[in-house]
C-alpha cells in the first residue's frame, strides 16, 4: 500500500445497459511517484489505456475502455473493471474502500456471466445470464454500482437475487432492486415467427439465419403479441447504444419493404408485391 494514500472518489459509466467506456478515480497522498510507476507497469503488462494527472493536490487516474450494448458486454471493454483492476494494485488507507475494490475484482472483474457473483445461471434456450456493470459512483461515504442483469428464460428473478445475496452480504453490502422486466418469448415454430422469417427470406435470400433469443428488452414490450424484428442485417457493424449509431440507406429501404409486407401478412391482408428500390 502506498504510504498515506487515501481514496477520494470514483465515477464512471452513463447507464446500466451500456458498457462504460470511461471511468476515473481521485486519490490523495504525499507523493505519487510509486503510483505512477505501478501505472506504467500495469499498462505495459495489460495493454489497457490508463492515464494519471494532477488535480490540485490530488491525482486523477482515468481508464478508457470500449462501449457496447449491455446485452452483449463481451463486445466491449468495461473501463470500470479496468480501473478496479489497477486500484487493486495500489491499496488505500481507507479500509472500507479496499474491501469494496477486493469485492469487485474477486466477484465481478471482467466477467459478464455473473459466475463469480453467485448468479452464473444458464439454460439451453437463452444461454448464459448476462451481467453488465454500467455505472459506478464511490465517495468517502458510500459505494454504488448500477448493474444490468439479463437472466435466462427458465430462471426466476428470485434465483438471481438469492444467488448474489450471500456473497454481497458477506462484504456488508446490499442490493436495491430498481426495475424488473420479465422475459418475452415465442418458439420458432410459432406461426407469427414463421411468417416473419418467410418475409425476411424473400427480401434477403438469406435462408441460413434462424430466429434467435437475445438479452435485449427491445421495443417488443410496447404492446402485447409482439416480438423484435430487425433491423440490423447479418454482417453489418453493430453500433447499438454506441457513439455515431447509424443505419445505411440501403438497409433502411430493405427493412421498410420487409416491415411493410410482414405487417400485411400478419393482418391477413392479401399478398402484395413491393418494389424494393
């Protein structure tokens, strides 16, 4: 532990359902030479992007990661986890802060399936539970993590909380339930799903892609008897919930044609032909 080093604050992330691409920590001590040396070594060993600069008499350490959708956190790099991993290397005079950092690295770290947190649940339909730490806020009085969990279809909300409870409480921490949205699922054999796939195949020629189960809440929750249907096509860059999110005009036109015929088909209208130009 760096002599006389005290923790001041930590913050990072914007929302629970987005992988945090920036996080920063403010520390206070008599000298920062040892921390800067450890930071240099840590960067060389891991390749992570961290920087330190003076803020008055304090030192600010900032980590940069890569953002991604909270439903696919493994596609990004969580800056909160990067910063926590480095924080473990230096230690603090604040015992509670050190315990919290130990908890994070031991039971969350860079995992996205909740396994070390006691909720690593899975099933054959939807795969592994998905866990994303979207926001961190720590000061000298309290530590808060805003976490987004997307659990498997055959699992209950209670199983998720019960799995985490023992580990969390062993660190004298607590869980506050903010929002819950139950799963939405229709089997691939459902007539609505088969109709949607037929229309998709007609306009794309893609007969290899199959209906998928994802962790996203999606717009399908806006009304009953609905599922998410596009509009990102295979092999396109996934920019969801990221900076400069966009869709190409070609994809937009194709999606419009698919949606139009799908709506007519599902409302029992006569089959129509739409010019996809």
